C-alpha cells in the first residue's frame, strides 16, 4: 500500500531536477530492491514503464514487506519530498518512435530546456550495481544450453505406451509358471480353490468332540470305570508319572554326562586303535610289560583294600596257570618246537627262540606265591603308607579306628619320615628279588633244555631204528607223507595232461564238451549260410530230410530264428540279414531246376517206413506240374511287374528313316530314354519261397495319420504317444477311466472365478490329480 | 486288429476276465503261482492216467485224487515260482502313491498303534508288467522341446500305469489250464479217451460223446465263439445246431441239397450254410433268412467276428467278403488259382489264408486285389491250413504227406516239418497252441514238449481213432474239447490243456443270458472294425503314413517354391581387401562342405566299427584249444 502512495507522489515530483529525482528514485529503488527486485530497464526514459514495473513489483512483493520497514521508508520518502521544494512541475517529453537501439544521436533533449552535454553522457554511471545483475543474467543465458524441442504428441504417446507395456509384461511374468502348470496338468478341476480337506491330527479333532449317542455314553462310562484317559491326554496316569519322574535339568545333566562319557570312550578307542596299528615289536613288548606291571600294581592295591577279592583274583591267575599246564602250548612238543628242535643243534637263533618259549612256559606255569597272611599283612601296612595316598589308608583304617579326619594331622607328622625312606629300600629289595628269580629261571631253563635235547636225540634215534612206530605224531607224519606223495602224483598227472594238450591230443572229458559245441555252432552257421545259397528245390528237399534226421541240429537254429523273429518286427529289417551271393542263386536256379528230376532226392533215400513206392507214385502223379518252377516264374513276373520302368520317348522316323524292319539308332534311343529311379529292394528278395506284394494298402493308409502334429519333430516320438490303446477292450476299467478322464472338470453350481494373485501359490489343483 | 492283446479283465466282471491270448509256453508260471491250490476249473479237464485198479472206484471220487507224483511236481514248481517272485523287483503304481503319501504317513501312527501289515497298493512283479507293455522304452536321441518331452513322459506314464493295472488284474484270472501227464514217463498218446473220461469229473466226462449220424454223410462242424453252441452239417443236407453242453437242440433241418460248409455268424442266432448253389443264412430256429446269390458254389466259409465279415471261397476261384452287418459284399477277389477249397483265417490280423493246388498258400485282405503274400509250402497241393491264435504260426499239410509249421512274422519260413504216412487232411490249432491233425480216421494232437519250448511234431500228445474218416476239425473255445466231424457223425474228444481257462465275460461269455447277448451284440456292432483296416500288421494303424507325409511335403514345396523347413545353405561372409574374390568364396564354401562331409564319414565309420565289433563278439567262438595255426597254413588248399 505504501508503495502505491509513493508512486502517486512520485508523479507529482517536478521534473527540473531530474537527476536528483533520479537519485532519489534510486534510493527508492534500493529500498524496493530490498525485497529482491530485478529491473533491467532504464528508468530515465519513462515513468509509465516504471510504473508498470513497480506495479508488478507491488503485485509480487506487497505482502513481503514488514510494517516497520514501511514506516521507515515512508519517513524517508516524506523527507525527500519535503526537500524538493515548491518548484514547477516539469513536463516530460516522451519519445514515441519504436526503436530498439537507443542511439546517441536520437536522444532528444526536448523539454528539458537544457543542453545535453557530452560530458554528462560520458560521465560514469553510478548505478553499476543494477547493471551487474543484468550482466550476470546475460551470462547465465549465454551459458545455458538451448532446450530441445518438446517431442511430438505421437512420439510422446508411443514412448509412454512402451514403458507401460514393459512394466505390465514384467508384472505378467509371474503368471508364467502357473500358466505352464495348468497347461501341463492332466486334468484341471474348477473352481480352482476348493475347500481343503482338513488335514488335522486326530487328537485335535477329538478335543472338540462331545459324547452324544448312548453307545458312546456306554463306552465312556466303561473307560471311566477303568480309569483310562478319556478326553485330552492319551497317557494314563502312570505314564504321566513316569514322564514327570525326571526334571528337565536333571535330564540335561545326565545327558551331558553321557555325552562326555561317550566322547571319552571315543578318544580311548581312537588311541587304542592307533596303538594297535603300531608295528614295532619292541613297542608292544614294552606295552605288555607296562600292562602286566599295572595289573600287578592293581592287584597289590586290591590286596590291600580287600584281601578276599584279591585272593579270588589270585585264584583266577592260578586257574590260568593250571590251564597252561594242561595244554602243551608253550612246550617243546608242538609242531613248531619239533621242527625247530631239529635245527637247534646248528642254529643259535632257533635255540634262542626255543629258550624263549620255554621261559614263557615257565613263567606261566610258575606257581604264584601266596604269601602267608601274617607276614604279608605287616608288610602291607608298612608299604601302603608309602605307595598309596594317605586317605585311602585312612579310609581303611577308619573301619576300626576313630574318625580319620580327626586324626589326620598328627598322623601326618608321624608318618612323613618312614614313607620317604621306605620306597627306596623297597625298590632295592624288589630288584634283588627279580635278579634272583631270573637266575633261577636261567638255571631251570638250562636243565630243561638238557632234558629236551636228550629227548630229541632219543626220538631221532627211535625214528632211525624203528620206522613203524605207532605213536600219534609219527602217524601224522605218515599221513602227511602220503599226502605229499599224492600231491606229487597229481602234479605229475596235471603236467602230463598239459603236455598232451600242447601236443594237440585233447584230454577226453572236459574239453570235449567245449569242443563239440563250437562244432555244432559251425554246422549251424554253415546251415544258415548255406540256406540262401541253395536253390529252392534243394531247400525244400533237404529241409524235408534234415528235419527228419537232424531235429536236434535244427532245434537251436529254430530257436534262434524264433528269437530273431521276435526281436525283429518289420520285414524290411529282416531283409538286412546278411545273405550273400544272390547272383549265384539266380544263376544256379535254372541249372538245378533243369536237373531237378534227375537228381535222386534225400527224401526218397531216407524217408521212413513204407514209402518208396508211394513217393514215386506221388511224384509221378504230379510230374506234369512242376510246382517249383511255376512258382519261380511267378515270382520273376512279380518282380518284373513291380520294377519301375524306363520311359522311352524316342519316336521312329524322326531324324532318320522309319518303317518296318528299321531299328532306331541306339544313340538316339539312349538320348530319349528317361531312366526310372531304382526301386527299393523287394521285401522277399532273400526269401526264395515267398512272394510279397509291393502294393500299398491305400484303403488302410487313408485311416492312418499323415501329418506330424505340432510339438513333435520325429515320427517315432509321435508314434510313441499313440501306442497305448485307450478302449475298454484293451484296458482294465480303472485304467480306461483314467485314460479317458476329461481335461477340464467343472463343478456344477459353482462360480468359477479368475485366479487371485494371493491364491497363486496355494492352489492345490495343480498338484493333485483326481484319484480314480 | 482282431485279436490284439487284451490284457483286460473288466472290473465289473465277477467271474473271470479273459486273458491275453498267450502262447501256451509263455508265462504259465505266473498263472500257476497265483493260485497254487488245486482248483479244478469247471471247463478244463485235469487228468492223469491211473492204473486199471482205480477204474473200479466210483467216478466222483476219482477226480479229486491225483497221483502224488504230479502233486509233488506241482508243489515244486510253485516253490520255484515263489522263489523267483521273491527275487524279482516289484513295481508299484507311482502315481497312486503320490497323492496319498501324506495321509499314509499319518495313518501309520494310529491311535491304537496298529499298523497296516501291507501298506500301499499290492506289489506287482516286473515280469508280469512286462507282459502287458506294448512298446519298448523311448530312447531320446537328441534334445527335445519341453512340450514334446512332457507329452512323451505323459504317454510313458500312462502306458506304465495301464500295464501295471493289467498285471494287477491278472489276479482275477483264477482258472488254471488242464494237463495230462503219464506215470513214469509213460507216453500220453497211449492214453485213450475212455481212460480220460473215467478220470475226470462227471461234467467234463459228459463232454466226451459221439453222435452216430451215418445217414447224411461226412460232417463238418463249427463252434460258436463262446464255445457253447455247435453247428453240424452233413454233406447230404443235414444241418443242425445245438447247445452241445446241455445237448439241447436248437434246430435241425435237411436242406435237401449238398452242403459244403457251415459257420456261425457273430452269435449263435445266425448261421451261414454253403449249399450246392448259393449261400444261405438261417436263424436259430432253422428259418431261412437269406439266400445270397452273389456267392455261389461256395466251398468254405470263414467269419471274421470283429469286422462282421463272412469270407467265402468258391469253386469258381473267387474269395468274397460279405459284410453281414449291412448285407453288402465288400470285396470279391479272384484268386486265379483254380478251385478254392482250403481256407482259414488268421485270428490275429483277420487275414484269410487260402491253400492252392500248386502247393502255395496265399494271404488275402479285402482291400488289396492280389495276394499280400504267396508262400510256396508244399510240392503237392495244399490240403489244409491252420493258424494259431497268436497269429505267429501257420501249420500246413499237403499232398506230399508233409506237415509243416511256418513262421508268419515276416519271413514265412518253415520252422519244423514232418512227413506223415498218409498226410493230414485237416488241421486245427487250439487256443493254447495245440495242433490237431486228422489223418484218415485217426486224429493226432501235438503239443510243445515242456514249458517254453516250441510245438514239436515228433510225438503226438494224444491220438484218437474215429469211427469214420475225418471231415472237419475244430477245437472248442474255452473248453478242453476237440470236435471232429467224420463220415459217420460227430465225436467230441477230450484234450486236456487245449482251451483257454479264463474267458472274458464281456467278450465271449459262455454263460451269457439272452439280455447279455443282446447288449454284447450292440456293443460289438458299435466297435465294428472297417474292412479296409485289415492288414498284415494290424499295428500299422498306429504308425504315421510316411509315404503320404512325404508326398504332402513335396507338394507344399512345389506350391511355395521353397522348402520352409530347409536349412539355408552356407553363404560366405563378404570380406574386404580383395579377400572376397570368387576364388576365395568358392574356397570357403568348399571348406565348409568338406567339413560336413568329413563329419558324416567319421560318423558312418564309427557306426561300422561298432557293428563289426558286435559281429565279432557274436561270431568269435570260444578260444580253441587246438594247436596254433602254422605259418604254412596259408598255402593249404
């Protein structure tokens, strides 16, 4: 509002002091530019333009100005106006011509009454600031690239359409699997969403169930009587109790324990396995020793803890000793020992081995000293203190004494000194004992050895003197000898046989079978190979005889034929059976056919009981109609008829003389002859007694499929799909129903709605085919 | 198509399901193991010969008794089967398990704690399943599209499932085939009919009978497809049909004309009679319904039940197919081989076999005007032809006194042959592969020696002497009975183990009622197979017609002017600096071409190597123990 007033006032400003006014105006402008004004026009020229501008400014920024500002500006303005004084108002001359460029020559000074001086014009203009903005804007304009033309409407629409299409097609892609599934499905049942059969465990179903009928009432009363669970739980109270017996924590603890135990076990097992694999004998010896020591230690401990148990164990050892004594395991009577004994005289190693064995025996048979209780107990008591931890002793002591825990301290004081001394002494004593025992052992060994050697010598002497000893070992030896002899014999025999076979004389029994078979096979092959080579007559005749004579021979052939027949279906395939020498057959045919009657047939020679006469009779009766030649002729005719014929287009009389008796030139005929393509080989090419027509059954072909339907690219693919017959005649009723089930089944009275996006994953009809 | 394997036994059939027409040496083990108990089938005769002393015992008690030896044998067999069964892997229906798996898991923890001792579907032995599988497994040679692979997988799954189901349903085939065993290697051919009739139960013994009809000349016969009814025709005009088990006569007439052959049509209500001049059709009351004048001087009749075709062979040398469901002649083929009087059908593929006087047998189908196959079988004329139920073997007998058995699966070569003193005038195969041959007034029956072996003509299984010369032979379906028409009437001979013990109640039910027959008739008519489909290999229909496929493609290429599926030929890239000169281009082209060629050659070489290796493996005899060949051997002659 303020501005407006200002403008009205400005109109009244006298023109004489234009510059001043201008300066004032500039001040005003500055004020106005506070609210961001950009005016690029020269305000000198016209106020109207200025007015318009300011109006615009006013329109734009009226609201922006604060009231305080307004007041101060107003004051300023008032001051300016007051300073103008009461001078006459100047009339401004307006330049009316439209000229975009202001020329210095065209500047009119009309109405100003003052001469415009060049200096004035040249004087620097104060208001550079406003021009700066203009420059900036110009720069900006220059820097900015030109905006391209907007697309034409059609193009715009097209691009929009394309984008939309892409988006939607992407959206639609998610239906692809469903569509595929539906297409592949053998049967679709609509509506697709069917209420699913509740697949709830029976327990849940039973919970919501209530007794309604009298029968049920009765049943439940019975159950109640017998205290069986009725509703929710399927466990009796006892079962529940058993379940509750162990708490969760307990169970966990127990489980952990078990786990640990198992782990430990596995470690030990692994270790044991590792050790077992070690091959070093020394290692194992050491191990054994260690073990025995341990066992001894344990035993001693046990002896201390509970002598009765220890005694029992000792008895067990004793048992082992007795067993060892009973057996002859480690004595010199074994086979091995005997064999070694012979060598022992000359070989030190074997002697040592025998010694070792004897020592073992001695060790095992050594009676363990069961120390007298009185002596031992004293020792024990003393020893125990050193070897065994104190507490154990104390525990044992505690049986008769007072509480060990109370005694502990002062006991310690007393026992410390002897415990330290005793073990060393013990050790010494033990080692001494061991030495003594070792010496004893050695002595014993020597003695025994002597006895042994004597025995051996005696035995050998005995053997020398009396070969017919009837002791068991000699018997055995004899047997062995016999066995050895037998073996030798058999070896010799074998060698002989081999030699013979090498020389070409076949051993009689086993190879004969192997040999005879191939011979039969060869014969068969010969038969097979011969057959086509023979002419028809021969075939017929020889087959007659052969069948009679060599049924056995033919049987395998027949079987083979049987097989081949069953294997090969189409006659064309069968023709591929390699049969050679067709030309020879053809050439021979005529020859033998001529000599047919003269050759005495096998049938006549061989044939059964009665009938030389009858055969001849028959032959005579049918002498006129030679069946076979007739047939051959027929076949040849058929072959000829089925052969594609060349077309001769040569005309007599063209290019040369024509008439009766004149032959067309060979070259000309060749030139006008259209050769027929070679026919495929006849089906009966290799079957001398058969004529198979080459004519196609056109009527049947009319019923055949003669196009390859869409997805198939090869004949056999399609044929595979139509091979199974569908009708009830060839199928069971159920199979028939399934084969002829409709592709789409709609339920009556149900609305078929399109698939919803949400249901896509769960529609069951894709997976389940109806069960017939 | 006709007798394509029918593994089914329908679920709703209470009694028994029909079995796949097995060859009799196949898979008897499975059957036997299914029901080891000694149930005697009502329609199969189980006989073992006993000494004469047993003959004094009352008849009823004899049947249940069986010599210990045979029982022991049987039990051993069963043990074997059981053992083998244990060893076999067991297949189960995968699919069936899938949806139920969760439930099963849960069910295992029942409240009571009781568990199903046999959880899941019953296991089936792999061998049993294999028997019902129709195709070998598909071997993928190159990567396939997902869709293709899906389809193939679905197909194989289906196939496996159906075969497993069929194998499971085999349990319903409860009847065992009959058998006859001699004591201590005694020849069974010495056992006479009286002995057999004595040993079996009364019902079975009643199936052995003779009709003494000496007035009206040699008789021909035909059993209906259910095996319940019998039609007889004497050459001098006597025509009769009756329920031969109850001996209830349906009709008996004399047509006052020479009668050559008789045949039931699809059911026992209609039968065709080949009379001197025309073909006549009568109903079960003996009323003449039709006189087909287009079929004249018929000698032999055959009825193809699945196509409703009556095939007639005439004296004039024509083979005529008459569609009895619409009364139209489908085809009339000139055999060009003189008088036709030997005819039979192949029950596997409905091909008609004709025997000719020049020793050939020709195979015919109505769609082709010439014989599909012509086989030279005998040096004299062919006297009779028979084809077994599996369609694999053909037995022929000729004027050269030979009986031969031919393989019909492509090669048409004789498998066995035997010379008989008189030659067999009539031959017939039973459902389980026994071969009967009539020679003069003697009927011989051959069978395979031992399980799994092929029919042997060495020793007859049974022999029987008839009162007159044989004129017609046929085994009764689903019964252990051979019917023989001869010059003095008709005899029904017991042949243990001849018939299929289990019948398909929906297909040919001997006990069917009037209503059931009508229903069956409608169904059969609906499932009638067009006559054009008769072919040597009935499975051809399941294959793509390659020739027309190629033709179509050729035409398409012609139409378009280019092959849409062809691979573009190699085009060398344009290069600069003179490296794209014509010579260079050619060089580059040849380079690529040569590479391809080399690859091809390499592949073929590899294939050859493999083949040779295989051959070597096959051919190398076991290492000979003989001396090494000397270096001079190569100069030997």
